[in-house]
């Protein structure tokens, strides 16, 4: 209360003193640091929170203290701004806008201080300093978690897309396999009907002319019957072998054997059922023994020989050659037949695939796939070179000694 006996001037001075005390109390009780600088960046006033925030001595909290002196002291204490070049950007920003502006400033001691500037008309400014280190850390963590979540979502989305594409590919492959199987069934039915019709027709002729048969006629007809039967046996054995391979029922049983003997026996059998072709062999360069499964290797050679005969109707010479190369043996079957288009060569060993040049020639498209699988079971490889209209050469490479499976 102001004493009524005071003069008006004394009363006014007392009121101003009270208001100044109230203002000082309000400023010093603010939770954030507050400072006011004039147009020449000299301190007008600061509160206790500001001094505590930067550990300022009392001498640097007095009016007219240059801001540079405060900053020098702060640098010496290790709590100055990390980037001095941008420290006053917020001041310039506030002055340019003519209103409040704020900026987060990184401090050398690791804190983040939010400095809010409000310009005054005389060129000075009022600023508040708020420690927002914890809030910024939480914000950064939230941003990191958001980025992590976004990355996880993107990765999962990509995985789902990949799985969808894989499912789409597998469905397309399944449709293709179903179509190939349908074609195979149709071809196989035709393939079985053809030799059966040949056998039946030849048998009927033999029966009708049983009393007037001459050796040449019998030889011709029995040869056709044998060829048809051999074709049926080959087809059935191929189909059964493919089934056993698919279901893991075909086991390889390797033992020492003479590859040249197997090849010669297969060639002799093919000569007897294909008298129109000359099968010429050159096998002296093969080693005496290799390790392999006799029955499987007979299937390989028989298939390659029958293909060579089938696809070279106008080229009677079939050349079979064998030789030693490093620690492997090679057997090639060469014909002078219709050949294969260059575009079809990479697919020749795919199941059910038939080259365009084989149009009109009976076949199922499983023989070469079976040959490839048998050769690979032996640890070997098979390749083909061909030119359309100039024949084909299939070359089998086998290890002399089959490596043990791991």
C-alpha cells in the first residue's frame, strides 16, 4: 500500500519501484532463459534461467555486457553454438519478417536449445532460450522409427509383390506344363498307334501269305515288326524312366564297364532295325574301363542313335566317335539330317520340346530330356551343335571315375 502522506512524486517513484520488482520477479521465475539486447548487441537484461543455462558469472549478466563477451565465455566453457556462422540467422529472419521467429541451435555440449527471437522497434530484440534436447531426441527417435517402419513396409510390400510375381510365374509354368503334357499324351497315343498298326499290318500279310513266303519277304516284314517293337519298347522305357526320375525312384548303380562295348552293342542293334542307314564307329580311343550304369548308358546311346536315324531320312551315314580327353571320355553321334534351327538349340533338352525342323516326324520330346538327366546323374554333360539342313552332332561327356556324392 502506498502511504497517503507521500508526495505525488514519491508516490509515483514507489509505484515504479514496486512494478520493477514485480517485473524482475516475473522474469526470474520464468522456466526458460530470457535475454534482451539492444541494437548494438549489448545486454539490457537477462533472467536467472538464462545465466544458469550457460553457467554465466554475475559480471556477464550486467547491463551493457557485449554479446560477443558472453559467447567467448560460453565457448571457453564448452557450451557455445556448434555452428557460429548460422547462429544469428534467426535474428535476421525475425528482423526481415518483423515478427517472432525461432530456431533450434545445437550446442557444443550436446544440448539442443530452441531460441525464439522477437525484434524491437529500436533495433534490439528479446529472446527466450529453451532446452529442447529431450524433445528433439524423442522426435528424432520417432522419425527413425517411422523410417524403420516405412522401410519394413516397403520391404514387405516388395516381398509380397515378388511372391505375387513368383506365383504368377508358377501358375503360367503350370499352365504351360499342363499344355505340354496334353500335347505329350496326344503324341504318345499317336506314337504307340503307329508301330502297333505296322505290327498288325505286317502280321496280317505274313498270315495271308504263309504258304508262299520267300526269305526276302519274311526278312523285310520281320524287320519292320522288330523296328516297330523296338520303337514301342523305347517309348515305354523312356516314359517309365522319366516317371522314376521325377519321383526319385531311379537309382544309379555304377560299376567298371567297357563303354566301347556298350556303344558297339547299341550300334549293332540299331543296324538290325535300320538297315537303310550306315552306322560307322570309331571307338579305339576310348579307355578300357570307366565307371557307369550299364543300363542307363545303353538308354543314352540308343536314344541318340534312334534320333540320328529318324531325323536323317535322306542321309544314310551315321558317325559314332569316342575318345579320351583329360579325365573324361566323350562320345559323339553325328548325322547328316535335317538339322536344328539356331533358335531352338538352347531348348533341345527341355522336356516335351520339339524343334521346328521335326514337324511331321513322329516324336514325344522326352528322349533328350531323359538323356540329359541320365548323363547328369553320372556327373557328365551333353551338348549339341547343329545347322539347319546340314545335320547335328550330340556329344556326351562322362567322367572316367564318377565322383562320390556329398
